[in-house]
C-alpha cells in the first residue's frame, strides 16, 4: 500500500511543470563565469512582460536604489549580475509557488510569501554574519518548499494518520515520511533535479529540515535550514504542523550564529518581505 502511494507521488513529480524557459536559461548562466549583459538581454528580448516585471522588482524599496533603473544593463551595474539572474528566477517561479496548497492548509499567496521570506532571511544571515560559501543561497531558499505543491494532495488524504503521529511530538515532516514513504523536502529535490538545477541547490532543498543527516555538511544547506526555522518562528510560513522549534546545535556552531541575533534579523525580514512582496504582485 505504501509503495503504491509512493509510486503515485513519483508519477506526479514526473508530470510537474518544468521550470519556465527563461528561468532555466538564466540559472544556466550562473554557472558561466563570463556571462555578459548581452546574453541576458538575448534571453529576455522576446518576453517584454518579464523584462518589465524584473525592472519593477529592481526598482522596489527592498533594494533601495536611489536612481531609477530603466534597463537590464543598468540593473546589472547597480545590482550585480548574480542578483539580476536571481530576480529573473524569482519572477519566473512566482506563478508556480503562488497557489493554495491542500493538506498543508496554505491559502493562495502564502507559500510564495513564505518562500520570499526565507530567501530574504537567508540573504540577511549571509550578509550580517559574512558567511562564506553561501553567497548564492537565494535560489534554494526560494524553492525549498516546492515539493509541497506535489505532496499536498497526498498529505490531505492521509492527514488523520499524519496528525496522529505528529501529536506524539514527532516533527510533521517526519510524520509525513512515515506515512507516505517520502516528504516534501525529498520531493522538492526531485523536482529541482528534473529542472536540471545545480547539485548544491538540490541538496539544500533536500536537507532543509535535516542538515545533520548528510555525510558532508554544506554552508548553503545550513543557511536555508536556519532561515526556514527563523521564518516559521515568526509566523511567515502559513503551514500545517507548526511546532516548537529546536535548532540544531551543530548548525549554530558551524555558522557561528548567536541566537540573540535572531530578533534583529527578524525585524529586517518582516520589513523586507512586505517591500518585496508588494513588488512581486504582478497580476
């Protein structure tokens, strides 16, 4: 029975929508050290709506650029190439994440808002603590919960059994794995593998609830894990199964984070999420 359910889940993963074309091409550019503005413009030239949304985002209060950004070339100069690529990816996947998710009781818009919040928190942690090795954490932080879009319907079907286990103090993500044979982190990693995303991005999503399980620790993975917990603690997740948070001592030690710093980071995240969410309201 459990294997049948797992096979059904994996078939849904195979039919999950692909990464929008422009987003996939832009992510590939991140792997190329000599990417030029003209290459970016070539990808976006046939999608003026996407370009307009990117420029709207670049001009948002979140980035605080005093002068008006009127072109992709200017955006690269003022924001940097990697940041511009991240904005393209965020714009492309907004339609994928901006929907309701059954099973997790997430209304339309809340998963997207949580994803943006985790991305912002991750950026704040990396910048404030000058964390080396996680400078590109925006993308895995943004996509960490994409697996819920596949698993939600199955969680809804088995909610009684999952909640029965979770009521005993078992983390919700562990309970869903016990019942379904997988969890949203693993399913999210499989989706990103289909999208041909880099291995470090896939691993950060796969282990964002359990960063101590992989044989080799990874800074990007640790940051996504910690940022997700930070946003859950501050009620930006909108997800079922919210429980008291217990941080991994190993992650805290690896990142050199003081728990007393979380309140200051939380205040920044709350303000920045509001600013960026407003800019991402394209429809």
